[in-house]
């Protein structure tokens, strides 16, 4: 008598009661997943509405923020109130909707902004492109660019 080798394992016969239990368990798990999905979608809806209209379009700027005109000249260079400045490596440029703007996409463009200069380096740290309504509101501070970079002998 010869036997042939079969590489596929064969499952033992399963009773009909066991199949019914597996079907019922699967249905209850799918129902729970559907309920969870609906609840998750309902929880995300308010969060998405807040992102599109943050705080009623009111942005809070730091007290150190000043106002000026910003022209992006390159990835690291800019002109702020007619003076050339360098941008900090982590400089953040925000749109009027408060989303981040990639600097390389706005090279050569000029904007009315609120900005913050790093005190330690004199580099541009953050800038917020203003909407017309924000630009119409006055801000504390001056339009002068300040930095702590000096040239020459400071010991005179």
C-alpha cells in the first residue's frame, strides 16, 4: 500500500454549534466597531470646525511682537522695514488663517506682518501675515528693526 504525502494541513471537522457561535461573535464585534466608528466621526466634527475658524479669527500675538513690512528674499534672507535681516533656522511664517507657510513658496513677495526678533541673535524668529482687519488695528511697539549685532570695536 502506498500513501501520498499531502503538504496542506486539513482542519478537523467543526460542529455546527461552533460555527453559529463564531458567526454571532463576529456580528457582535462588527456592530461594536460600527458604533465606535460613528462615535469617533462625531467627536472629530467639532475639532475640524475649530481648525477652520480658530477662536473666531482672533489671533493673539506675543507682547514682544512688532509690526512691519516683510519681503522674503531667499530661504534665509529677508527685508524687514527696508533693512536686510537673516531668518532664524526655525523661523515660522504664519498665514492669515494661522497655518504655516513654507518660506520658499513666497520668495519675492511682500507682506504686512507682526514679527518677533530673537534677542540673542537678532534674527527673525516668527512672523504672522496680517489680514486687512488685523493690519488696521494698532499694535504696541514701533516699526523699527532692532538687533544686537554690532560691528567695530565696542570697547572704545
